[in-house]
C-alpha cells in the first residue's frame, strides 16, 4: 500500500461482485480511498456456481490480500470423457483447482473493509469533468471521486450510456447449471465421476462437471458438492422464448430468475438428461434441487477508457464460459488497471494505458470461446462458425482446450 502523505485519490467502484471486489481490494492496497456500490440489497455470497482457477487468478488473489493456501478449492488430477453408456471414452492428465463463486466472493469480501462496501445502491446517472466524476444513486445520494470503475456486469448501466451499441448477443444455446451434494450420489457415480473434471459430448451438446467445496466451503470428503454446466442449443425465437416465459406469461429475455422457471421446463430438462447423457451425469442432474439455466451471450466493447471512467470485467467483455476465464479475466483487468494508475500521474492517461493492455486480450478470449462453442449453436450461419464447429467437436480437442488459458496462434498464452 502507498505510504504517500498526499491525500488519497478516491475511486468509486460500481458493482460489488468479483470484478468490483478485485478492483476495490487492489486499489485500496495501492493507496486509493475506495468505495464499492452494489445495487443488490442482500449479500451475494450464495450466488454463482463452479469456477476453474488458473495460476494467473491465484497471483491476483494474493495481490488482493487473499491467502490462497487457505482452502480455496478442490484439487483434481485428471480429465475424462464419458460415453452415452457411462463407460470412459477418453482421458487426459491435467491437475487443476476447482472452486466455487461463493468461496471467491467470501474471501475477497472479507479482505475489503465492510464500511466501504455499500449495498442497495442503484446507479442512475454519472458525469465527469477535468477534476473528477460525480455519480447519483436511486436513493438520491451523490458521490464524487477521481475515478469511476464500472464493474457492473453484463447489463452494465455505465456501458449502456458510454457504448449503447455494445449489447449482448445471444450465442444460440443455453447452459443448464446446478450443484449436487456429494453425499447424495450413488457409489458408482462417486467412484467413476466425482473425482474428475468430466465431460459428456452428445451431438450438438456438452456436459462439463467437476467437484467443488460444499456448504461452509468444506473440502472434507463426503461434504463436498459436484458442479455441472450442460450446454444445449435453443432457437431464440421458439425454444428459448418458451423456456424464458414464466407461469404468468411474462417473458424474461435477459434470463429468467431460477424460482420462476416453470416445472414442466425443469421436468423436460431432467428427462433429456436421462435420454442423452451418461447415467452418471443423468443422476447428477436428477439429484440437483436448484436446477436452473442461463442463456449464453457474447459481448465485446470497442473501448474501455472514457476520461476518468474505466470498464472492467463483464461490463467490458463477456466470453462464453468454455475458456473458464471469466473470473480470471476480471482479476487481470483489475491488476492491469491498478498497474497503469501506479505508472501514470494523470488518471485519463492511466486509463488509456489500461485500455491498450486489455482491449485485445478481451477480444481474443471472446473469439476463442465463440470458436469452442460453435458446434452447440442452434444455427451455424457463417463458414467460420461451421469450420470452428468441426475443429472443436472431438473429445481430444474439447478436453485439451476447455477451461484452460487460451493460446494465441503465435504460441503465446493469452494474457486474459
């Protein structure tokens, strides 16, 4: 942390999820006066599901004041692919640590002073001049600072004003998600599925599953959970619209709240799991109490720096989850933002340097994730999409490139 005797510059972080907490913790340790404003009134810890960690993420967590040796997640040593009949079709050694979104939120939230984190603060407007930024919230409160960090996610209020043309694009498929208790699984599934990062590859679909910590972030055998993400095509105008319509007839185009998913939609998903997935995967889906789905989107921003305002994390880029880089990218965005601010006296100059360092990285991750997911789209409309669908259809390609840092064509690892 800075030891300068000059008054600390003030940063306003809009969005109190993981991206905002990465930025807030790193800025605080760099000597900034930081406050986080989260629109949701309650705590976010119970949200989210599984997260794949990478060395880069661990480095940012350490810089943010988190002890990564303190039970971050569950270790796996091997990847496997199960055939429809439940037999092992392929395998690949790949040690990784798998964690839960809630665990990362917990450790980052604990590292940040609670009096600087403000819930139930919905941003309604903002403005800036040569001297600073001014934000107004729905409760009428006004805050001023030297820097505004927009970490308010896929539907960012800040981005909508600065880049109204940058809107999420539906990818053509959805992700069914859930967590099941380790103790509820059968002996066969515990033996043949639970210890692994596992894949199932029905035609035009993909199941990914792996162990994560249980309630209270326990990694004790018997108390852990199994996380899965099951990708299925869904035509936007027909299947998806029907899935996003609740019992009252209201359609939720940005994603339906899980409690409002109709029972018949959930029943159809459980039946489909029985029909197309390996029995071990079907059991996991059947025993998941809080089964839900999310439409998959792409989002690319053409700029990240706007005077004293910076876009960060999902407010800037959203890649399909196949890279497993969303949380890592948010942490890297925050680290590069703070590095730029430490290297430049002028905030606007620093944000331009940040933009230059992260713009191509974000675009590259979006492109790579789009290629990985092409074969699951409801429609393949371009020759490039058809070529990518063929390239990433095999078990070997899926196990090699899913949830690992993407590698550029020149052979260097993407810094996102």
